[in-house]
C-alpha cells in the first residue's frame, strides 16, 4: 500500500529563485522523486501553479481536491475530486501501488492529519522567514498528533526532518 507523505516545505520563487541543492539534499530529493507514485493537492495549490502548464513537472498523476473543477484540463493528467480529501487519497493510493503519495498544500495536509490518513511528514527548514501564508499545523483536531523520532538530514543551508506519524 502506498505511503502518504506531506511535504511541509515552503518554496517562494521571489525569495529563493534558484533551486540548487547540495549532495545530501539531492539524495533525499532523488529518493522522493523516484518513489513518487501520485500527488494530492488542493485547488489553491493547483491554481497558484497555473495547473503546471497541463502536466506536473515530476510526471506523477495528480488528484486535485476541489468543489469546482476548472475547465480546459480534459486532456491533462489531473483527476479533479469533488467528494473530499479521503476519496482523493484513496484513488491516489490505488494508482501509486507501492510508491509514495505526496500531499501538497497546508489545507490538504491538515485535512489528511485530521482524517488520520497521513503516514509521514517531511519538513525542510531553511534560514528564510517568509512572514505570511497558511500555517500548515493550524486547525488540527485530535491534538496532540504524536510523531516518531525524526530522521534528520543536514544539507547546506537547510535541515530536512522526516517524521512518521505514530
């Protein structure tokens, strides 16, 4: 069964225009990219990314949780899910097989944690304070959410934390 993982890293092209990584970070990213079987995102993330021009850059199929599917994406590798995040994750898990199901966007990560369907959390901490956005860990029900001891990967200018949900 696919593992469902939320990446709580924040990326902002205006502040961090070049995506460069050191050897330690590259190994972590390569492992994730090679094992990514599907991705679940919210409509806000989809819209902010401009629908990735019709295809997600990682090549994985994408399930978009939304109340109103957009027009013009009939031929794109996106599935628009209107019956909730649990349905989207179930569909993505079936498609991913033994691969990872990535969860992107704070609202989707919160919904997955609240539904008890998130297996792990990945956080990358960089020395930049953005000062705005949607808090990833706000509005959680059933707190505290217990996490196992993290796996820590120290990169140049970034620390990657990988927690399994207990």
